[in-house]
């Protein structure tokens, strides 16, 4: 349920309050910087009356020195407060990004099917950076300009309260148009952030799919899609900027009207000698200097709406609650056995049933293969077993305990997964193997490399294990990536092994090496295999044939062939009817 607390209040409580003393120090510096503007306007009265009108030479030095000191203090305070507030902004925004990523990593798998990577990148990076920029611009500007405006208005009132009232007579007329503009800017800011997310998605798809784009001559098509997304973003930016620019324009109209009214009212008083030239210059300068702070503060109101839009997007993500969570009282981290049991498991994605009462048992230390046509439910069984998704009914147990009784970290710590889409990071091979673990000895690492046949190609790489794998492992061949994944699984050393089409995309030589490594990896482990190549599972202890979300057949390779059912049909499609 979305929070009813204002996003900025949540920002303050969660991230800014811990920097309270730095913020107060920055506010003090802003007060000094802004206050010097009012003192400068006040100093013009003695400068004109004592120096220019009365001609006192002795006043030149102290008036000039005082004005010089004001500018020095203003400059030093301005630099210091920007450094302090920037420090707060970057520390807070970095923490927000870290917390957001931590939260996103724990969301349900279904969330990622509804939201593209580009949208999530824009939430974690783009929206937070927008807040960071706005914070630096707004807070440093608001504090300084507000103090400057207050001090200048004090000077103006001290010269003549009536003149001041006449000067700001048009200000109340700004309220209604400003409120309308605030709502307009907020709507456009929301749309801008959404378009930015879609544009980032376009780039993400292009860069990840650069090879098929080239092979299918899709460059022009992708360029056009990106051009349209960019044009949408440009239009959204222009509309948002136009709304923000209109607010200070309204201030210009009001101030211009105020100056005109003051000249009509105060001009005759100066001509009559009721007011001195110094008083008028002090008032005129105070109001003139107040012009820019008023415009900037008005512009800040539009920026505030833009920041609010990003804050609401961030906290809407933060308020998304995962449904797959740890139990209140978790079971022991490691079960006594790794026997896996599916009992009446059903699952549907929307209106599409995927699993329909699946029942099977995988005894500890055995290998079970899952075969069937695409969409039969093989990958979904893996997702249910690892709690990427929870079933609607039925129970899955490991070692006699419902998998929902385990802490997620402990449950997933039971599995090593080797799939056809091996995930390698753009880091060195060593980092891809160790994944931050510092408890692995060099001898254990070398044993895993040898067992996975990684040593056969590492010696040929420019820097050995310190060679970068490239984006998504692009510096390695498919077989090499698979062998690295197997070595990683050996180092992980978990009791259950999940193999998802681990050799389906490999050439004959690579398949032989990888299959040999997989055989070594599966020894003494409870293993589930998803396979399209039936030749790789002939020795499995049992084979489950899935059809439309049900276990249609089960048995060994020879038993299933003897039944002459669906497995026999699959086998015939691959090898011909005369082979067993």
C-alpha cells in the first residue's frame, strides 16, 4: 500500500536527517551569503548621502572598506556552502541508489517481466540523479536567495514601508497562475521521466542485441526507433522547461508593475525634498537586487515539482513489496538429505496454466532429467524449486521440509545452476569465478579449473585468469563460457545441481568437453537436468516427460522407449525410429 507521507518528508527522515549538522552549517553559510546583499543595499545610503552629496572625504575609506569586506565574506561563504551542500546531496543520493538496488534485487521475478531494465535503470540512476541535481540547485539557491530577499526587504521597509507596499502590490496576482503552472510542470515532469525510461530501454536493447541487429540488417530500424524516442523526450523536456520558465516570467510582470507604481508614487516626494537621493538609491538598489532572488525562487518552485515527480517514482518503487519472502522462523540452513519432492504443484501465469498437479520425487544423489516440448513447464519447475515463483497450490519439499520454510538465502544456497545462457560479468575470469569470495585457496581453484576443462584454454589467453571476460563474456566462446560456469559451480560446491540446456548451443567438441565436466560436477549431487538433446540424458536415473504442465511419462531411457509414448516420439524426431 503506498505511503501517505509526502515524499520529501520520507527523503528527510530516511536520508537527509543523518546529515543534520552539515545542513545547519550550510544554512548558516547561506544566511551569511544572502545577508550580505541586504547589508550592501543598506550601505548605499551613506555612500550617496555622506560621500556624493555632502562630500565627506573621510567617509570614502570606511564606506569603501566595508563594501570590500562584504564581497569577500560573500565569496567565501558562497564557496563553503556549495561544498557543504553538495557533499550532503551526493552522500544522500548515493545511499538512495544503494538502497534502491538492494530493494530491487529482492523483488519478485514477475516484477521484472512487467518492467524493462531501462525503466529500472532510470529509476535507480536517472531519477536519483535528478534529485541530486535539484537538491544542489534548490537548497543552495533557496537558502541564499531567501535570506537575500528577507534582508533586502528589511532595508526597503526601513527606508519607506509605503514604497515597499506599493512595489509588491502585484504579488498576490501571481498566486492562482503559479498554482496552475505547478500542476502542469508536475504532470510534464512525470511524463519526462517515463519517456527517459523508455529511451534507456531502447539503448539497452540495442547494445545487448548489437550482433543480431547487424546480422539482420536492422540498423536503420533501430536508428528510427531511437530517433522517435529521442524526439518524444525532446518535446517533453521543452514543455517541462517552458512551464518552469513561465513562473519567473510572471514575477517579472509583477516586479515591473511594482517599479512603475513606486516611481509614480515616490518620484514627487524626492522632487519635493521629502526623501533624500541616498534613501531612494538604497531603496531602488534593494528592490533591484531583490529582483533576481525573486525570479530564482519562482523558478525553484518549478524545479521542486520536477524533484517531486522523481521522488514519487522512487518511493513507488521502494513501496513495491515482494511476495516471496523469508519465513518468520526459518528451517535449518542445510537439510539432512537433498531428496526433492513435488506434490500436486499447480501454477498459472495469468490465465495461462503452466503446471497442472505436478508430482515426482528426486532421490538424493540421483539424476533426474526433464524433457518435453517448449512450454511444457520444464523451466517453471526450476523456478518453483528455487522460489523465483511460488506455486498456487501443492507443496515442494527438500529433505522433508517445505521449501517455503527455508530462508531464501539458505534455500538458494543449496543450488548450483549451469544454463545455456551463462552469465559472465565484464570483469576478469578470476573475478567471475570467485564472485567476491576470499576463502578459496589457489589449489582448490586450480582443481576446479582442471575438472571443468578451463585450464585447456586459460593458458592461451593474454593475461590468463586475469584476462577480462568482456561484456556478458563476449571475449570467450560459448563452450569456454560454459566451462567457466561449471568451474564456478564446482567452487560453489552445493548439494543440488540444476542444469538448464547446458550443452544445447555448443559444437560437437565443446559439447564433449562440457558434458565431461558436467559428469564430474554431478557426481554425488542430486541433479535435475533440462535437456532437448536426449543423447545427453541416456544415463539419467529417471526421466520425466512433461506435456502441457503435467508429468505424462516417467522412467529410464530404455523403459520410456519401450512404452512407445511421447518420449519415443521425441526420440524419433531427433534420431529416427530405428535407434534406441
